[in-house]
C-alpha cells in the first residue's frame, strides 16, 4: 500500500490501485504475509471474477457478490511497532477472514492491507451483507499494545450492480470509499448511480468512435465513459 502522509489523503487507496501495483511489481507478491496466508494474490482476483461472470452462474440463479475488506488506518502500525508487527497483524486479519467465511466464498490478498472476497452460491445478497456486518463487528485483531482495530467493507452484486468485472469492482470500490468517508468501521453496499446524459463536451468524431467501440466490444457507451473517467481521476489522484 502506498505510503500515506501524516494527513489523511482525499481518496483511499482502492483495489484497482493495488492490482495495478502488483502487475507492475510482481516481486512484491512474495512477502511474509503472502507466504504465511497462501491466498491468491494480485490480479488473480480479477481473473477468477471474470471467469465466474462469463460462466452460466446468472442463468443458474446463483448469487455472485464481491467484497473489498480494508484494514482501517494500517500504516501507523508499521510506523509505531515495525514492519514485522505489521505483517503479523495482516496475517491475523487474513486468517480471521478465512476462518469465518462460508463454504461458498473465497478470499484473496489484493495487496497492502486490503483483501477481496468472492461469494458464489445460493446465499442472497442481503444475507451476505448481514454476514459481512457480523464479520466487521466480530473483528478481534489487536496491535501489540492491545488496542482493538477495525475493518471497513464495500460490496457489490453481480448482474444487479454490474455485469462486467471492471464495473463490478468499481462499484465495490465506490461502496468502500463511501464507508471510509463515512467514518470507517462499517459495511456499505453499492448503490444506484445517478446518471447524466452525454453533453457537448465531446466532439462529433469522439462520439462516433465511442459508438463504434461500444458496438465492437458489446459494452454500453455509458460504461466505457465511466471507466475512462475513473482512469483519469486515478491518474490525478482525485
């Protein structure tokens, strides 16, 4: 996870940031935390989620939910107690999540202090939300001085919030962002986004090319525009 300044940044580091970091520097995947937990790491979360979304799970009536679990204000642990203590806290956190997961869920180490969970089965999303809330409330990992810590969770449901991997992760990221901004130590579900029509900010040539790309890829123009805007916001750290 990127080093934070003493002041809290305007935007929390997201799962997308962690995945990109792991893609650029695969050596960082070989850490004491990963070796101890043996969780799938980095972009394996995206790969597995894409495979699930491309399967017959929707036709079979299966529920697919992703959850992003972020350790609240983790960096002070490395600063105050050292990296080894920080690694132990992350290992304890990963084991806590794994030990409490239902049989139809799988946990991943996204990177830094963030974990991802994929739920796939017959459990309804409302039940998964309640489970995640219990997971958050029962979190009992402490720092070496005995201080209790907390986690924040954002979740999104496939084929309800989004049907594509990137869009679903973006929705869960948005829920995590709202939960963090709302005070941390909470669970947030993805919510319906208020959309506005395309305006004169785009040239006629751009709109024609956008329509062509949308048709070629079978992806809605609005989704493509949102993904492009997310990339810009991430680039300028907004």
